[in-house]
C-alpha cells in the first residue's frame, strides 16, 4: 500500500471541512505529519556518504561520466550498476574500503538510467528522518534509481524487529514522500 503524505493531508482537510455542523466556516487546523527538516547525522548507518567517492572511482576507471541503472548503499559497501544503452547491458561495480571491483556485464532489456550529475542528496540528512521516526527499525539499503521519466528517486528499505519491511521514498534532504509495506 502506497500512501503519499500530500494525499493524506488533502483527505484530512476535506473531511474536516465537511464536518462543520453550523453555517460558519470550520476552525483553522494545523496538521503535523512529520518534520519539515531532518537533523544532520555525522556518521550515517548506510554508506551514503561514500557514494560520491564510488562514482568518482567508476568514472576515473572508465574515463568519464557514466549513466547508472542503479546505485545503492548498504552498511558495508556501495553497489553501482553502470548502464550501456547501446549494448543493452549493465556492469555491476562494488566499492568497499576505497577499492573498486567489477563483475561481468549483464544483459538488461529495459529500464531507466541517470547520470551522476543528477544526484542531489545530502548524505548527512537523507536517512535522518527515517532514523528519527522509526528508531526501532533497521536501515538495510539506500537505493538511487531513475523513474520512467528519468528523474532520480531515493528509496530506503527498512526492517523492524518483527521482520516487517517498508520501502520509504525520501527527498534528497530526507523528508518522507511515500511509504510502501512489503
């Protein structure tokens, strides 16, 4: 189930305005569905602060800007999937401890790709709202992918103590946009 915060606010405003039992306008109500700014985290749980270095290592190795099918960060490493639209392949790279390694290219039929210049997230904030709002959940993976229009989106996979998982789409500043239960 995907719930957008904007839809929830719009529904609440419509319901409150419809519940007025006199002819006067309903009293003004303010809702707080989450923070409007996230705290700064010096040491993120996931390796989001290593993504720029990982991209730089791949682009130095390949001799220029690349397009990526996906970039993700775990607690231990950064995975980068470099797309080759002409050959219709994706080459996986792993960046760990400042070292880069590559796997064999894999065929890919379709998907959207993005250049590293499209990355616009704050590594010290992008996870902090989730950490603040779900302190008992573990952060498993941070994903950077392009949607069908080629726009970059940021998603975090979390797991709670009971084993339930959520995918949480966030802005580059960490504000929650949508939540999906898996």
